[in-house]
DNA sequence: TCGAAACATGTAGTGTTATAACCTCTATGA
DNA sequence: TCATAGAGGTTATAACACTACATGTTTCGA
């Protein structure tokens, strides 16, 4: 489960146009932001919710609900699955986490209300959140062309990351 | 479970730029195509696989594996879950179906090897396959900008369809 | 045409993810 | 101080997916 932080640095061509948010180097900041955000909204970032959020922040890859339960068990009393799910529901509602349906796993997010996109590696499972006008605009346009109203759900784009391209 | 076929006709503005493929009105044609495609590839569209594929083709919304088992039970002997999953695996390998992870459900597809996109309604669950150069290009660009190699996985875009916008 | 190999399906059991139903505790404010 | 709302505890179960192994079926070459 231990994993070196993603090497986000040596990237091709036009990566400058994307804002990426690897969880690993923004933990502290994001935790403070989350607290501020919850205060502002009048909702409670309780100890359980906070621990789940920290766990997600600290992980370079999305975690399953039962992974979270295991991990949290090692730092205290075991938590029932439903408890984890309730915390996750809260975090998702507040935009602090997203469910990656393609992996049945959960990942910390920025709390912004915009539709985020995640690049998910088919090999190692690591996921990178990107905020990209182009993606957002394309999604909006495609939806409205079919008469759909957009929802702020995470967009999952599957591929194979730099480190996993040769393998398998 | 019975559901009127989607009204795909009165659509906003620039829908002409998208090729949509509602399952309901292309069943016959697509079944023949699937047969041809399997023959050409030297793989076998066995009775079980064919029935599962027909079931998917006939449904306006994605079906769960156990839905399929139930539906197929009503037209003969009950099928074990694993049998359904095996048929689905085959169809997915051949590009004749896709798994919609956000719904734990499966949907018939065209068999083309390109990355398709599905608009999935958060309300009724109906899904529309679209083939759109713009979407494909955006996905490719975003992936390569982060050093990812594209995979031909279905892209799921969630929204609320025309009929479900007022409800809930 | 016989038999080996490859592929497809049957059977039983289990693993994994997610939720239902109901109860208790605690903080808050009228 | 007591009613209330929200958070969390407990137990059980639903829903989805797969492993392992046995049995059939098709195909193809000797």
C-alpha cells in the first residue's frame, strides 16, 4: 500500500494548460481549506469525517471504503462499513471527495463545485485530478446538445500512466 | 421496467454534430452486424452470448448482470450469474457492449473500436451512446498531456435528461 | 474418424461493495 | 431542562462480481 508520490514533473508538451492536483503535496493546505469551507457552510467536519478525509488526502491513489475501514482500524477502534460510507457521503456532498465508479474507490478533491476530471491509470490505479476548461466545456456542450442538464459528477478518463505503459 | 423508447427527436441546437445510437431502433441491423463482426474475427457468438446481446439491444437503459439473469430466466432455464458475466466479458472484449461503472450496468454498443461516450441520466438511468470527434479528441489530448496512453474505455458523462429535469 | 486441444458452459461457493433498519448519544437552542 | 436534529453504533442483508473446478462441445489435424 505504501507508494512513492507520483512523479508529476517530467511531462510532455502542453501540460501547462492543465492544473493538476496530486494529493500528496497539498495535504496540509487542503485540510485547512476543508475546515474553513465546512465552517462557512455551517456543517460539521467531525473527527470521523476528518480522519477519513485525511486518509484520502494522504493516499496517492483512490481508496476503497473497506481499505479506509482497515486503515482507520490500525489507528484505533474498528469502524463499521456504514460509518465509513456515511463519512464518505458527507465528504462527497461537500465536494471534498469523489467516488471513482470505475474502481469502486474514493479520492480527495478540492471542494470546488465545478465538474472535475480524473485521469485514472488502468495499471497502478493512481488517479490525477485535473481542472481543464476544455474538458468542462466539451462536457457541457455534449450534454446540452442532447438536452441534458449537467451535474457536478467526476469525469473518469482511463488510460495508462507513464510508469505503467510498458508493463503487462 | 417497461419504458417508452427515448424521444430522441426534439433536440436543441447543434445535435446534428453528434451521431447518437439509441438501442431501440437499430436492433435488427446491429444484431446482423454483430454476427458479421464475430464471423470476421473468428469468434463465436454462441446462443447464450447472442441472447444477452439481444437483451441489451432491446433495452433502452443499461441492465445489471442480475437483471439480465432474471430476464433470461423468464425465457427458459435460469442462468447462473457467472454465465451472464462470461457472456458480458465476451461482448465487451468484442466492443459489442460496455460496462457503465457508474451504474454497475451494461449496455449494447456498436462494435467500433473507438472510445465511445455515454450520456447517462441521473434520474431515469437511460443512457445514450454518442460518437463525437470533439470528445474523442479532448480525451486524447488530456491524456497525452499527462503522459497517459489512451485506452478504449467508455467515457461516462452524467447529467439529467430532458424528461427528468423537473422531477426530484 | 478418432482423439487431442481449445473453447464454452455448469455448479458450488465465496469475496467485495454498499445499504437498510433501528437504536443511542450528544450538542443546541427555545 | 427538555425537545429536537444530527451523528454515530449495531446488526443484518442486499447487490454485484469472481474463483475453482467439473463437464460438455467444437474444431482440426493425424
